[in-house]
């Protein structure tokens, strides 16, 4: 959806350049393109109709002010209405309850409930400083309980054991009693899903809801489901008093379609978006920022957050002090910079948040190739002795051959890596004692990572 809508709007902006005002004719042209892009993205037809009507009402006859062009004004209106359709702003999770605050996870099998439960536990621990207990009420799907145990351990939360021969209600009561006795702030309950909606699933989850009286009942939906997401959302809304939505797999090609439809059908806010299956791959949903991504405007704020979260500030400060002292930049430091890049989620993840035009230019690079190159450099450095890492000048022909064999690469690869290291080393020497170094120390980790020499 993002690329289709972005391409159509960009073309319209160019066509409308130089026009003095927004007219019924150019609005009709723009809305026709937007309508097609939304329908192609599997947005529900009633949602598309309502959205188009709102944009048309706000756009017709609006004057073009200042330096803005008609196409830019129309894109601005579409952006605002996209955000409004998805809920406007941020809807934080509600934990205002006598501990433990119970969060019930609902949704179909395959939507990512279990993985998302672990991701949400991680978020609550890190961002809200809560003591979290998780429990699985899914006694039907093989390995569901063990899967929750695994992701809970990765999140740093505590897991309450359950077995397939137990009844979900008995599991829920036991977990709630344990959470109260051990002073947990939050109890996360992962419920059973089905491959399709059925009465047995709905009856079971209604009983769990009555027994637990959760403060949050979150509907987990696959953002790539398309029209099926609408029917699923409607069924769960009729069965349960939903309080929020979590969109999973928003890194897929059709992101945006389900976000627009599900919010409109359920009437409850989208609270989180799953950007990957990694343990930190859950972000608070911001409608305005998500609308910007759909329109190809990127999400620079999320990009900055991702970079700063992945960077070790203390290590960057230490590197700045080391270079300033004259100790020099060695291969251990170079390796640390490569590892910092991996901690930020990789180039592909960062690219996803760039504005469309910048991403298109960067997209001309083969990102998989670049990331393989980073891993190759790591392997080469790991094949060196501690002395060689500290004193790269010792690495001559014989050592290069040994390192190449150890890393499973050619000697030319070792030479290429050493050349790139020397370029960065030269850059560090030039920065020594300069204003740039002071800026690195003052601004912290993100500025402490020099530009990678690819």
C-alpha cells in the first residue's frame, strides 16, 4: 500500500504544480488515485468511502497559501485524514488498576499473539518499569505454552507454568492468585486462537474475560490479513469489550490497509505495532507517524529512537576519550562500531523509516550484500589474535593468509577490510582534539559512531 499510494500522490503533485487553487477537477483526480490505492491495499469499502468523503469536503475550494503548491496541500489533507482514521496521536496502555493489572490477548491463530505477548512484556518492563507475569491459556496448539515460556525468558519477565491437560479457566485463576501473592504489577494472559472464528473460541474467551476482569483486552491482528482482518475484528468486537488493537507484521508490503480498517470497524485505538519478531520489535503506535510512512514521508523520529536505543552511549564516550588521549583507534574499536550497527536493527530496518525519496536512492544499494559485508568484516577481525587487533601494523602477508583461512575468505577480503579500517583510523586522527570530538562527547552515542566506510 505504501509504495502504491506514494507513487500515485507524487505523480499528482507534479501534475498540479503551478496551479493557483485547488479545484473540483484536480481534487477528483487525486481522490480517484487514492481510492484505487486504498482498495488495492484491502481497506474495507465503507472505510474507503468515508475517508474519501472527508478528504473531498476539506479539500474543495481551499486556497493555496504561502509557498505551498496545490499538490502539497492535498497531500497534507490526506495525511491528516489518514491519521484521523487510524486514531490520531498515541493511545497508551492502561494500567490504572489494583495490581496485578490483567491484560488479555485475543486474536486468531497465526496473528502472532504469543510472540507479541513476549514483546509486550519486554515493553512493560523497560518502558513502564513493571514486574510482569505471563501465562498461556492455549491448551490446544502444540508447543504454544513452551513458545510463551521462551519469549517470556527473552523479555526478562516471569512465566507461570500451565499444561495442555488443564482447563483455561483453572489456569487463569491459578495465575491470578500467584500474581497477587507475589506482588506482580501485570499479568499477561495469552489466550487460544483458532484458524477461523468459531463459537467455542468466543465462549471460552468470554468466560476468561468474566473471570479475570482485565483492565486491557487487546485484539492482536496480522496487518497483512487484508479483508479477513475486517471480519475477524468485527467478530471479536461483538464478543468482547475490546480496549485496544496490536497490529503485527507491519513490516510487510501491505502495511496500512489493516490499520485503517480495523480501527474504523472496532472503534478502539491501535496501541502497538509489531515491526519484527525480535524481542524489541514492538513500538507504541502513533497514527500521525504511521500515516507519514504510508505516504512515503518516512518516520525520522522513529529512526532516531531506533538508532539511539541501539547505541551504547558509555562505549561511544569511552571511544571519544581514547582517541582524544592519543591512544589511537584499533581493530577492537572498528569491530565495536560494526556491532553497534547490528544492534540498531540492520540497514534494512533503518531504511524502512526513511522518507520515500531517500529510501529509493538508498534502495539502489543491495542491502543484503552490505549486511553480508559487515558480517564478513566481523569474521575477519574475530580470526585475528588480540595482539593483531591492538597493533594492526603487525599484519603482514603471512598473517593475512592465516586470518583469511580462519575467516573463510580470500586474502583480498582481508586487504579490503584493512584498507577501510585505515580510512576510518585516518578520520579519527583528524578528529583528535577538534570540535567534532567535543561534539561526540557532548551529544553521546549516536554521534560517537563514525560513518561506516562502505
